C-alpha cells in the first residue's frame, strides 16, 4: 500500500519588521535638542575664535550665558520621559555650555590643601557702597597677608580699624595694605583714557621682595551705550563699539608694558578689576605668560560682576568673571575663590600662592 506523500512546503518568511515611528512629542524633542546643541556649539566657537575682534563678538563676550545652560538642562529632563535617545545629545549640550562657553572650572588637584602661602585678596569696593562693612568682614575671613582695593577713592576710617598696624599705600582710587613693608614703585597712566589704570608696589615679604600691580582697567559697558536697533542698522553703533574696544586694548597693552618695565627677577603678581574675562581677545593678548589663579585652582564659574540691581536680570546674580589674580612663573597657586557677598557691585577674589 502506497502512503500519500505530502507536497513540500515553501520556506516560511518572517513577518515584516514594523518600523517604530516617533510620535509628535518625540519628533519635536529631537529637533529642538539638536538645534540647542548646534546653537551652543556656534556660540562657543564664536566666543573662542571671535571674542572682541568684532563688535558683535564684544557684545557676546559680556552677555549672560546662563540661557545656554538652562535650555539643554530642561531638555535633558524632558528626554527622560519622552525620548531617552536624546539624553546624550542634551548631556553634551550641558557640558559644552558649562565648561568652554560659561567658563566653569574644576581644580586639577581636588585633594590639594591650601596650606601655607601668601594670601592675597582683591576687590573693587565701588566707593565703599552699598555695604562696605560686609565687604571688610568677608575680606578678613580669608586671613589675608595682602589686600588690594580698587575704587577706594579716599581712605575710609574703617580700613585702619580693620587692619591695625598694617603697612598701607593709597593713591588715586587704589589702596594696598600688607602685613609686610611696602614701597611705592609707580603708576600706570592710560594716555587714551587720561586716567591712572594701576598702582605698582614692592612688598618686603619674608622670603624676599615681591612686586604687586593693582589694576582697574576701563569697563566695556560704556562702549555699548550707543547701541540700538537704529544705530545697528546705520552702522554707527557697531563702529563705536569697535573704536571703544581698540581704546581698551591700547590701555591693557599700556599696562602690560608697564608691568614688563617694572619686571625683574622679583616675583610678580597682578591683581584687580581687569574688566575683561579670560576668553577676551584683549585679555589673551595683554596678559599671556601669567597664570590665572582661578583657572589654576578655582572651582565653579567664579563670576565676580555685576552684583547690583538690574531691570533685565536677576538681582545680585553676577554673570561674568572680570576680576583676576595673575601670577608669574615664580608662583604656584594652592587655592583660589570668589566672594559670596554683595557689599559692592563686584565680588572679591582671593588666592593662596606659594613660591616655587
């Protein structure tokens, strides 16, 4: 008996794989996340490679940049619930905004101790307003050996009460106090702005003489006064910003020449209100060769100004780091930070420096 044979079956094909389509919320999040990252990248590139070389680069240099960090941070939270593939994109935006764009710093030696060293404090005291007593309390909390003030246009009696027995020199708007003997070296006069831009002194420190330069360079904000929609359209506003930036550059280079003129084998420190952030092309041109104490040992953004009331910004929330302590290669920086009080329109900056 012959058994019935079954016909061979055709090989089975797997069911078609369905392509997962993004919903509207996910598509929108993806587009916005990539736009945010591209915008941060463009702003960072402009800041680092243009800065104060053009009028709009100067404006960008001094504008608050918090929004660049807030956008990817918000989008990162949304990504957790809507579309997790965008987490890495927005995380990249946060890191790019926080570090190269906004200037956040993390000290390389996280476990380093302040230890012994020369403790220096600098502050623009805004003519002792609005609360100089709180500024003095914050200065003394850092146990300084040297204090340099700007916009100290007269000798306030509270200075002598706070630093009894100290050696002091006051000239023009500059006040320098030290536990060690001081000797005046000279002043830097800006020909362009017809003002004294800095005071230089020699400090007889225990390990040998030190030259300290106390600077206050001209603010950039006066160059923005003519800017308006109409002045941008007719070109007069940008032209004035460019001209004023050239003047500021001349002043900074005059001060650098003065520093070099007084330079010798003695260790040098440059402190004060530079009115330029470290990313500024003016700062890079004028102060190359000096280590920035906050870049070396600071933590966070280190913004020092402005600390006043603004119509278009949060009160007492500074957004730019324009006060600095610079050191030549005779020094290593153990620690550096900025103040937290709002007794002036600038927050103080302090550093602990050790001779190499």
